[in-house]
C-alpha cells in the first residue's frame, strides 16, 4: 500500500467516501427529522437492533425474565440504522449519540432514559438485583471486565470489522493493526477463561452478557466471516465459554429480538411478550 | 490511496509493521518477564502513566483529596509502556489486559485489583461516596455519559490519533473515517454542554473526569496537534467546559502525576504525598 496523501489543514467532509454504512455516518450529531418513538404497554421500552450491542440488552432482559422477574417485561422496537431511524427526533431524545440500544424506563417519575449498552446493563442489574454480584470483590471484578469490553470492542467492531469486511477496499495496514489487537484481546479472554468458568469468576454476569455478542460471536464464526483469518479455534477456552453461553435459553431468545435479516424463522422484529417467541423454531422458549 | 492487497487466509504477525508503538503491540497477552510491583505506604497503589486514561484516575484521586477524604491518599508509580513495564508479571496480575491505569486497594481483605479506567472511577466514587450522584436519575445520566466515553474514545485514540499522528504513513481513508467520527462525537458533546454545565447535568462528576482528558485535551490543543485539522474552536460549549475544568486545582495536580515527558517542572514521576507537588510551578496545590 503506497500513499502520497497529505492531510489538508482543516478536514472537510467528502460525502462520497466511507464504504458500507457511508450513508449513515456523519460528522454532525442531532436529529435530522421529526419522528416520535412508538410505545407499548410495559414499563421498559427498548429501541434497538440485533447487532452485538443490541443483543447484549435483549439477552439481559430475557435472563431477568428467565429468573421470574415480571417487571423486566419489555417492548422492543426496531431502529433501522440503514434507514436513519437513529436520527429521528424521538430516538435522539433518548440517546443523543444516535446509537442503538437505547432504553426508556417508564416505571420512574419522571421516566428515565438509559443509553450505551454498558450503562443499560448496569442499570438493569442494579434495578432488579441480578447478574452483577453484590459481594464487593466479585462486583469489582465483574465491573473490570464489563468496562474491558466497552474499551476493547471498538477495536473489533469499528476497527477490525470495518476494515476487514466493510471498507471500500482492503487496506493492508489497518487490517494488520486491528487483527493484531483483536487477537491479543482474544488471548486475554482465553487466559482468563482458562482459569474461570465465567469472566467475573464462577458466576455468569453482565460481563459475559456484554462480551459474548462480540467475542463469543467472533469465535463461533458469526462475525465478519473472519473465523479462519483470526484462527479463532486456537482460543479453546473462549470457544468452550461461547458454546456454553449459546445454549442458554435466554441467549437463544435474546439474539433474535429486533433481528431483521437472515433466516425468517430466526427473526423477531418486535417483541412485546414471551409468546412472541412461540412461532420461532429452535429459538423458542 | 490505491491497494492491491488481498488478505491471507490466516493472519500472520509481521513484526516490522506498526508505526510508533509497534514494539509494544503484540497479538498475544500475558507477562513477558518477572517483575514485582513496588508498593508504598498507602492503601491505594496506582500503577499508571499520564496518558489520557491515566489522568482520569489521578484527577479523580486528587478531587477526592480536595474534598478532605484522607483515605484517598495514594502512591502512584510509573508504568513505562515504551519500555514494556505493562508486560511485567506484577502488573499483569493487576491488569491481565496490560494497559494502564491499574489500581490495587489494600484496604480490603483480600486486596482488590481494579483495572480499566472506567471501572476504577466507579470503584473510587462508590468507595468514598463522591462524584457519582446518589439520586437515581442523576446517577443514571452520569453512567450514560461515563459509558459513552468508554465506547467513544477508542475511535479518538486508537482510531484518529493513531492514523493522524502515529502511523508510519498518512493513510487517507482511515484518517477521513476517524476524523468524521471524532467530529461527530465533539458535536454530541457540544450539544449536551450547550444545555448543561457538566455532562451529567449541574454537577461535576466521573463523567467529566473521564471525558476531559480526551475530548477536553483535544479542544484545548494538547492531543495529536489536531486542533486546526478538526476545527476544535467551532465546538464552543466543549471549549468553555474544558477551560473551566482545566482550572480546577485537582485537575492541575492530577494531570502531572506519572508524567515523564514535557517541561520538567510539569512532571511528577511518582506521587506519594500532597507535598510532592510543592516543587512544581503553577501546578502546585
């Protein structure tokens, strides 16, 4: 790869560049159009899409329901990011950063907005007292790995995934840079999971829920068709952990909520009650 | 920029590529050498460097001390990442991810390890009951913005900063991609700070402490010499907020702790007590 590029003194937006998703990436924030959000019957209203960050939250909610917590019932609506739904005025009011997932909790007065998947996981864990250990040492270790995911996955998604799968050309230097970092991250997880059943220790927690849709999906071959390139089977402990979690009923349900692509029977565009899963083969309750 | 690159079936490590920091980036994790960590007299032992992620924690600790919390006294030791200190066995035991900052709290039995800057901020805020609002709505909004920083700054540091300042060549496509995202993020902050004094609302909090060393430093011209390129002065509300925070005594102290470069009088390699700042011009208590 050769280049004779010299950056200009002041950067200017070239709307023609950007590869896949170029049409939804902008250098400015805020709403582009008026569009109120739909609202269902439950206290919790989720506006999302079944991307890895979206799946974190639907898995969390299904795990809470699996434990019999009825107040965790929720309505889940699709935010179609390819259509620019994230720039609608209603969505921007919930998440000024225009990213899914975003949650409204109408059980509080006034209602509470929660954005950023990590913030939503902590919010739900603390609201219902599940999946974030109460014990000081365990809670701390859980938060360490939860925050690890937040700071690490952008190198996988916004870095490796973009340049390996979505950029308009295969640029060698960025692919190398981000592949190396993702492999290092997988090795960090592998060493951790060699010694512990779950990331925070012996308990399944929000740390696993946050990491699985990214690194679990990666080693299971769901992400970017990069399994061979990254030699994911060499991370045996991550693979064991990922397969184990994939079998959880809540995970099977959560990963199809707000899914609008792939096999029709593994899609559930909107979710309003547990019975919505009944018509979904294999992934049903 | 043209390329005829076709990724191999399986990625392999080329140790000659990588630009600045190439010698410290690896596709594997874990310790490379035996090296115990030093330990001082206080319960809190910080192993860090005055990079943006390191400054978050030293500012947090100095803010707590500013509020008279004596138990927040700490010893801060330098982890020289260019020398590979992050791969020493003692450091890896505290942070298996080999990134600064990392904290040990010896006031608990057994001692508690805390890694990831966001996790450390929450840990200290909850331990001492400061800088993370107790009120449900305010706490949630604070956590939203704290997690926003965690997920966003990798696009600034590992994305924009790397390609604009550190990569071996100026690659146009990555610079454009990450510049656009950073400008969008600055605009998100600008709109938020147009309506609120601080990120979480009317109170200075861990959200500001996390965001300031990255986006505050960026608009103040400290990061990557990119102020003109990103036209940072157009984000007037971020600039007002950044200048305001820069004047806080705890920030003036925190930003020089574990600093090993720049003007000698604005460096403090190790910090063991408040009096360590006495010889530092302008930034002293």
